[in-house]
């Protein structure tokens, strides 16, 4: 992450990592499109020079746990009155991977706020989405916990991935 912060800062956006480790804080008034392009360029360069290595492919077992967590998330969202995309079957999810289903997919606002001035007013719709995320978390570690998936199970599967 230090490389990304340094790289994006060198490109004119003095960012800092958010305390929760999920994204960056950028200076007020940073043009979102240009900032996103700078982040993407720096991430691509980090992969290119070997500072970041791709994650190993997800096993069927790990994808099954994600499917279980997404199923919990889907019900959580529906309980709050949020429309969700139709869930694929487990077999279809295992074949097509993560991109095939996102219970948050019908929301018209971005799934998460990862870049921006922490003191800036929230864009329309984001405040409601953050309220929803308090009950129905979007980040996998939080989602696994809420869905009752034990850390020991995740650790066992992750050890097998490496």
C-alpha cells in the first residue's frame, strides 16, 4: 500500500490510507475521474513490477463460502426492502465466479466509498447505502462474520490456497 500512496502522490494527489485499510483519503476537490485513473495506473504498475502478486485462484470450497455469505447478504438486503438481483444456483456461481452475482448489484449508488475527503458531504444516496451497510456489510471479512462463517474455516481454506 505504501507504493500506491507514494505513486498516487507523485501523480499529484497526496492520498493517505484510510484507518480501516479500505481505500484512501484524498484532498478536497480532487477530480474523481483523474484520481481513479491515477489509482488504476499505480495499481497496474505495482503488478507489472512485481510489488503485488495476483491472488491465487479461488477454490470451489472458498467460492462456496462466499456464496453462503452472499445468500445471507441477499436476505439481509431484502429484509431492509432493498431489491437484489436474482441469485444464481450454487453450480452456476461456482462456474461463473464472483462476477456472476453481487447482492448489492441493484443499488444505483457506488458500492463503497474508498476515495475522497472524509469531511466532504456525502453524495446523494450514499448516506442511505452506508446505513444499509451497517446491517448488511459489503466487505467479505465483515460479511463472513455476520453470516456466521467461522474464522477457523476461512483460515483452513486460505492455507490450502497457498
